[in-house]
């Protein structure tokens, strides 16, 4: 009798363990069924939401295809796709070149921006200094010169341009310019003074060595002028 009790208890324990295992398996199956049901509902909701979009897309595609169906046939599409497949290496090369150009543009973009900013800065500085205003005035001067000279005048100017430039070069030597400047400064002051034109005053000035030297130089220049104007 005592030996039968442990066997019964052991049997009950094993039975309880199997029931627990079966319960866990049932819970797992229920959980998987619930997950499957939620996934099915989500798919159903997605399809339900996508159906109007798909219908609209199909309608748009159908409308667009109706516009070109008289000009495009299935054979044309097949021939186009065959040509694309045949020229795939050239297309890949073209796309690689486009990528290279894009990379070059990305590299050059900061440099171009910096260069543009530098050019704008230089132009702004020139504008503030008055270069553009001077240029506009210079163009007006050139326009006046062009409209004031005839074709014959321009031809004569071209024939004598070397002589004119040499004359200007000689006149702009430092010695000549200094002489002219000093003469004008002194003359400006002397003109403002009262002038005595009596013979006594003139004779008194003739006794001044500086006056005599200036008179001699003036007579020498007049002699050269007279020699140039001597009648032939």
C-alpha cells in the first residue's frame, strides 16, 4: 500500500508537467495566431488604402497611353528596349562621364564662387574710385573726336602720327615741363602787379641782366620761327 502511493504521486506530477507544457504550447499557438491575424488585418488595410491609388495610377497611365497609342506600338517598345540593351556599355560610359562632370562641378563650385566674389570686389573698388565714370566720360570724348574729324583729317593724322608723337614726347621732357610750369607760376604773379610802360621803366628793366638774357632768348626763338616761315 505504501509502495503504491509514491508511484501515484509521480504519475500525478508527470501529468501536471505535461499539462503545463501543453498549456504553454497552446498559449504560443494562440499568440502566433493573434500575430498572424494582426498581420492579415494590416495587409488588408494596406491593400484597401492602396487600391484607390492604384486605380488612379492605372487610369492616368491608361489616359496617357491612349494619347500615344496611335504613334507607339508594342513592337516599337521592344525595339527600343533591345537598342538600349545593345548600347548598354555606351550608356554606362555616358553616365560615368556625367558623374565625372558633376564631380568636377562640385569641385569647381567653391573656386568659382570665390573668383566671382573677387571679381565683384574688384569691380566695386573700381566703381568707387571712379574708373567707370572716367570711362564713360572718355567714351564721350572719343565720340566727340570721331564726329569732329572727317575721313581726310583722319588720313592726314595717320600720315603725321609719328611726327605728332615725337613732338609730344619732346614737349613732355622734364626740363620743358619744369620750364613751362615755373614760367606760368611766375607769370601769374607778375600779371597781377601794376605795369609801368614808360620808356624810363622799360630802360630800367633793360639794365637787369635777367631781362636782357630773357630778351636774347626770345629773339633767338623768334629767329628760329622766322627761319621756319621764310618764303620759298
